[in-house]
């Protein structure tokens, strides 16, 4: 059975174009690119050139969404980054920079199949408008994707292509890592020699080579490179940490050497956020729980948003008979882990440990709930059986450092969001009005839905959304915004009539509503 055809509501008035008097992005509230597109959108809109205004609104939105997504991606929160990239791509599906940002984020998040899908789109773009740097970046990203998917030989070809266009250190480094994996250290050494000759026998170049060796499982080679880097510039940020991390990845007998390097790093750079956690691990290996606790607490002073350190503190407290403090630490780790897939669902073990702790303390019901969450997260992973909840997680190299947002960065994001979110909502609302004026009601409803998501308090947004969805014969979508709009303006006879009509139809045809999600 099909829905009855509904009458079309009165066209949304041009006055519904909210924020029209706002002709520029406030200084400091966005990048130059955002301000440029936002200002252009309102210039075109003021002259009633709505087609060109829409283009600029979409470009502004894509730039703003990309900025949000990049923040989350750069701090390892792919769960929140991916939907923002997807939302931006709906607006500008062939935006090169956006596609490359998303591809890089998905690769960093160990989602190479998504990267591969994105790069297929990139490779279909017109390369005539690309710079040499952009074309080289495409080959670099393709190579990194292929290498992650196990196609190392094909990856090497892509890296050679990137070097042929732009022979920079990033492209040579990627080639060296792939050759090291495929052909061993002797073959890679020849590329490293080229890097040193071309880019200088400097601490920075030796640091880069050392990281490649370390992350490829050659700690002895990495140690030699980091030692050389220390000789070249012993004050360079990260150089002592990197040497210490390489020692930790090598032999247990080298832990005292690692500790000495971490302390040198902290002496030179007291704001370092990575060394204290490693010192805590070393103290735990010695069963020096008091020293480990102090080091973990110092790590939290440096960055109180580090969920991993709270996890380590929780384990320490649980292992030393301090269940109340352990529970608090585990709960804080969970609260800070917005993306459960981060670090290969490492948070699943925190849920498991918390569940066991609660059961041991007599809280059977809540403990079982936490264990259930742990099992649900476990089912999402694609790992071998030996990495079960009851075992210790596979050790990661200390050089594989998880990026954690700092308090300062989080404050900056909140300030940016406060300034830019109303502008995002306004641009979506204007796109919706322009679509409705062209009788593209389903499209308009989609824009209004996003406007309401970004600023639910935007004046008239629910009315616009409800009207457009009603005009598109989609009462399933229209009913909630219409209810909210009527609650704000119960004297509006047209809104009341539309709400009543949708309520009646949804009650009359509930099964069709579920199946069709609209009125046809």
C-alpha cells in the first residue's frame, strides 16, 4: 500500500535565509580558505545569484568540516573524524585535499580498504590541474596503501614514481621502509645512503632513518642511528626519547640505558609527554610500584587527557590492593576513550578489568555489564585468538606513539566549534532554502536536517525542515521537526495542520512507514 499524496505547503520564504546579514567570518574563527568562501557565498546571495552562492556555501562547509575531521584524525579519534569527512564529501565529492586528508586518516587508523576506495576516486580526477607535489602525494599514498595491504612490490613502484616527480625525503623514506621490508637491510642501506647524501648527514635525517629501522623491527640498527643523531644534535626534541624507545624495544638488559635517555629527554624538554609513561613501565618491571605511580601521575600532569596512562594506573592500583582507586582510574580511561577502536580496541581490556574488579567487590550486576561490553568490542576485532581478554596485549614499540589531544588543543577546538558551528548551520539552512525555492524538497530537507544538527537553536530551522520534508511527502522525517516547531509556535495554523496530517498518516499506515520511510 502506498501513502496518499499530500498537498504541497507554502514555499519557504526568502526571509528564511538566516544569517544573511552576517557577511564575513569573524577574525580568528576560521582559516583564510573558510573566510574566503563564506564571504563569497553571502556576496553572491545578496545579488540573488543563488547558484554561485550555493557553490561557495558548499566549499565553506567542506573546508570547515575538513578542519574538524583533521583535528580528530590527528589525535587518533577516527570514529569522530570519519563521519565528518563523509559529510564533507557529500558536498564536494571531488575535492582533492579533502580526499587526501581522509585517505591519510583512514590509513593511520588501520583502515586501508577505505583508503583504497578513496584513492580510486583520486586517481579518476583530472591530473592536469594538479601540481607536481600533489601528483607525487598521490603516488606516495597509493604506495603506502598497497604496502599496508601486503602488496609491497607494487608499493615500491609507486614510491619510485613519487620520487621521479618530487625527490623529497618523505618519498625516499617510504621507499626505504618498503625495500627494508621486502629485500632486507642491505638493500635499504643503499637508499639510506642516498638520503644522507641528498638531504645531509644531520640529526634529523638520522632520526628519520632510525625510526624506519625501529618500526620495521631492526632495533640494533635503530639504536646506532639514534646514537648518531644524539652526536649531531643532543638537544634536538625527541632524540633522547627515540634512543630510549629503541633500547626498550631491544633487550631487557638495556632498560637502564633506556631510563637514562628518557631522563635526559625530560631534563632538556620538561614538557615532553611521552617519557614519563615509559619510565613508569620500567619501574613496574622492577616491581617498584611507588616510583611507577609517581611517573604515571607526572605523565597525567603533562597531559591529563591520556587514557592509556589512566589504564596503567588502574592496573597498578588493582595489582597493589587498591580497588577503589583502580575503579576510578579505569572509569576515567573509559570516559576519555571516545573511539573504542583506538589502538586496536585496547579499551576492551579496561572494560574487562573493570568488570572483574566490580564482581570481586560484590557488584555482580554492573560487573557483568562491563564484561559484556568487553566481549562486544572483542567481537569487532580481526585478531588472532592469542590476544584474548585474559592475556596481556601484544607489546607495541614505544616509537608507535599514540597521539593524544592536549588540554590546550581541546580548548582550541571548543573555541573554534563555538565560533564556526552557527555559521555551518546557517550555510546549510541557506542551501536548504535555495533548494526549496527550486522545489527540490527532499534535497532541501536534507540540508535543513544538517543545519539542525549543527545548531538546534537556529531560528526557524525546524519549521524549514518540517515544511520541506512534508513537501517531499516524507512524514516519517517531517514529524519530529514539525512537533518542535509547533511547540514553539502553536498559533501557526499551517504548521499545526501539517503536524496533524502526518500524525494521522503515521498512525494509519505504520507498516508502510517502516518499510518506505516516507509518503509516496
